[in-house]
């Protein structure tokens, strides 16, 4: 069953290079980000462009320099927001309060909370292959976009 446009987060881009079944797309920052509800979370506003790796069984259909649309399910965008920002924030906040209550030392609390981010993000990095399978992008030629 095809998804509705409102169920996807889409960005126009240009095919940068092709490798086997992978298409690397340079995402264009655009003025449309101004009214996007997720603009503060996706990181597109902060940089002029990002390269997205798209696994495609039809990678041979694309060529370098071709304009395409890259899309991801909106629910996966929210999941990425949770993993990248919300969960770490909650871990830090909980640690700050808990260690401060136990020790009364705010400096130690801040240090422990910051140090806990190392194993958290190391864990995300360790599971990047599993996450890559979860966070799948779809690609379509710009002229085929509806």
C-alpha cells in the first residue's frame, strides 16, 4: 500500500555517485525548510547539504548529476529524533538529578552525566548497521515525483 505524502519527509537532491546497489545523494537545503515542523530537528537548516546513502535494487536507473527525491517515513524521523536527542537528554537530566541528590556535588553530577553520553553514542555507533537497516530511504527521480 503506497504511503501518503504527509506520511513521508522528503527532500530534493542530486545523485553524487553510485556504488553497486548504493546511491549517494547530495541533499539540497531549501527555503521550504522554513515552514517544516521538523526543521529544528533534522539538521537540514544548519548545513548547505548532506550526503544520504540510499540502498536501491534499481541503482542502475540513476546517473551522477540526476535530480531525485529522497524520502523517509515520518515515523522513522521521529524515531531518529528520540535516539539522537530525546533519550540522551533524558539520560543526562536523570543522572544530574540522581547524582546531585545522592552526593550533593553538582560538578560531579555534570561530569558523570556528560561521561554517560560516551557509552550511549558508542552503543549507537556499534549498532549502526542494524540502524541502517531500520532507517531506510526511498529514492525516486524528480520527474517521477507526484
